[in-house]
């Protein structure tokens, strides 16, 4: 029978008895998350090629200020700092961005990948003390549940963008129903984001919390079960939705630049 010698010996940074490639997973996480942050930041600063016909990139939706064809409120606001290049994406992207940054799954992944705390399970970490998330600054991560409310709002807006992506210019000043590859790309993005968001740990607390006996509330019990079911795949939804949202922006960008052609299915 396996046993651990007590008291536990302190391991130096990177010391471990593990023989598998424990460094591989944090390295992959580091590479993919860094690539996503670099691409999303670059795309957000472009302020161009974020629409193609009736398609709107999820990185820019909703457009609160800017292009009058899409802006909900008005043109570039007066209060925008002169030193900062204007882009509608810079106003809205922090909200879904912070929803992901404070996600319980991503926290576990990027704590390992970005600051090796610990580098992986049963691998020595680079410091002796452990403060956890009960102290500043990581206690701020508890704000996650509030970003969940905003994320649900974004889902509704993105679902409306999919609806808009079904109506194409008919060449006579009106619109007609249709489906393009871009419509499917935007719809898939919403499906993946929905599975990721509704399976959030905080969502389970919201739909199943504050009750003595959940089984006495069949509607909330059903919602709790659905959220729990999605939660079992939370890591997979997290990655798939990350790729989905980046690809939706890339697709619309490349179509708008004339690099890709948007095939019409209907
Ligand atoms: Fe991952 Fe809430 S725990 S989105």
C-alpha cells in the first residue's frame, strides 16, 4: 500500500517524484492563453474589419460607440482619452475578459502556467508561504459571480447577432432570409459560450442556492441538474468557447479583408 512519509518534506521549486511530463499541460496552457490574449488585444485595437455585411464580430458586440451603422449610443465619445486609440471593442471586451480571468477553472490553469503556484500537482513551488485566495489581491477573484450576470447579458446580445446574421441584403434596399458559413460560425460561437457560461460553478450556486430542500423546487432542481451536467465538461467548454470566439472574429476579419469568401448555404 502506498504511503507518504510524515511530516511532509518541503520540496524545492520543480522538485517532484512524478515521472510523467507534468510540465507539458502548464506549457500548453501558457502558450494558448498567451496567443489568445495577444490576438484579442491586437484585434481590439484595430477598429476595422469587425463587420462583414450583416455579420458582427463577437469581440466588438455590442458596439456602444463608434460606427453609426451599429452604435447603440453614438459616435466616439468626448471623454475618450486622446492618448488611447479609439476602438469600440476596448469598451466592452473587459467584461467577458474578466469573466474568464476569474473563472474557477482558468484560475487553476493559469496559476500553474503563469506563476507556477504550484507548477503542477505534487511539484515543488517557488515559495514557502501559501496565502490562497482569502487575501489581497486574489480575494478579488470572488467577484466572478457578478461577471456571470454580465456574461449572460452578453449571451443574449450575441444570440441577437446570430439572428441578424440570418438576414442578407437583397440588393433592392431590403433584406431576405439566408444562411452563410458566417451565420453558422456565429451560431456555433453562441452555443459554445452558452455551454461554458451556464455550466459556471457560480451558476449552480445561483439556481440551486438559498434553499433547504432543492428537490421541493422542481424547476430550480431541473436548472441545477442542467447546469451541473454542463459543469462536468466545464474545462472543455472553456477551451472550445475560447477557440470559437477567436475564430468567429478571425472569420469575419478575413472575409472583410477579402482574404476569405463567405459561402452562402441558403
Ligand atoms: Fe468557470 Fe464560472 S467557474 S465560468
